[in-house]
């Protein structure tokens, strides 16, 4: 029986881990990549189905490391084909633009943007030769809406959205689909263990300290209402099963579509007031 070959980056946690398991349940052969192979136990414990492990291949991959990417090419050669690429690897950098170093901005882009491009470039020749394939990129509502205190993350997702739009137009003639998944707020680790805060923004001497506390409080207080990430994983797997991906962008989660619609429809001044009021931040009046 034909088994679609799926590559998932950042498969050790969050959407990547859950999507890997859902793909396995649907009969796919999954290559679960992660920087630290010791974390593969997290998938095995959650999978808890020895029979499905036969269709699971773990692969060490750091999307920012040239040597790691070079070794990954041998895995692709052994596979011989790739049907689905889920670009999920990523993290979030928080802090305020004035206080975030260019080193931190570059590190954010190396994983969330440039690393994703590197993996995609390795996979594309196989999809182009077989004249089929789906590239699913994990974006975010932050790829359409900017928020204070996370400009590196927002910028990396905006870049991903523009790049994916161009890529889709380039590869459609070869039978390859490109899609963006735009989750809203879900209970993954990207806003706790997966988040890095610029050091200056954590200091009480920072002029943004009070604003940071309000944003952090908003994130913490809202966690109980965040969606179950399995919703996103199942959406991704169902989407990948479709013959053709007819759209580029797929918002997922409570309020995500409405937020994007309002941001694109309302006058900027009105939208700005809504965001700042939601975060409890006073807007200086002109």
C-alpha cells in the first residue's frame, strides 16, 4: 500500500509533535526531525502504539546548521521522494524593538525564516521531479497582525508569508502546492519554554518594563482560554489529504479569522486603539 512520505521539522513538541502522530495514524510514513534526538521519547510516549513506530523515522536536524542540513540530504536521497513537508520548527523572541539586539533579530530569522527556506530548497527538487507535493508552512496570526513586545517573531512570520506567496506562484506549474497555516492562540510551549525575552526588556530599569508586565499578564491570564493544539494538528493532516490546496492562507482557531478581517477592514487608528486597550496600554493622545 502506498504511504505518503511526510517530513516534519521541529517535531519534538507542540504542533510538530502532534502533527507527526496524526500523520502516522492516517497511514503516512513520517520523518520526524528535531535538533535534539533525545526528545524523540516525547513522541514515543504520546504515540504509545508500537505498530505505528515502523512508519516513523527520527532524524537529527538543526535548520540553522549547515553541517546538519548537509547530513539531512542523505536522508532525502534514501527516501527518494517527499510528498508533504511541514515546516514547523521555530521559536519566539520577545522584548521591545529598541532593546532587542540585531544578533537576537538575526537568530530569530535564522530559525523561523532562513532555516525554513534551506529545508524547503532541499525538498523541492524531489517534488518537482515527481510533479507533486505539498509544502505546509506554520505561520501565525502574527504573520498578518503585529503585536507589541514580539517584533522579531512578528517580522519573521510576515517575511514567511510573503516568501510563501511568491513560492506558491513559482511551483504551481510543477504540481506543488504551498499553504500557510495561521494559528491563533493555542496551548503550545512557544510562549513559555519556547520563548526568549531580550535581556534589557526584563530589567526594572527598562522604560518598557510596565508595558512588558501588562503584556505578560495578558498572555498568562489568557492561557486558560487558548485552544487545544490537537485542533491545529488535525487540521493540518486533513488539509494535507486534499487533492489540491485551493487557498494559500488557512487561519485556525477561535477569533483568528475575525481578528484578521477587522485588522484589514478598520481604519488604522481604530484598530490601534483596540489592540492597546486590549493589552491595558495607555495610548498617548495627539
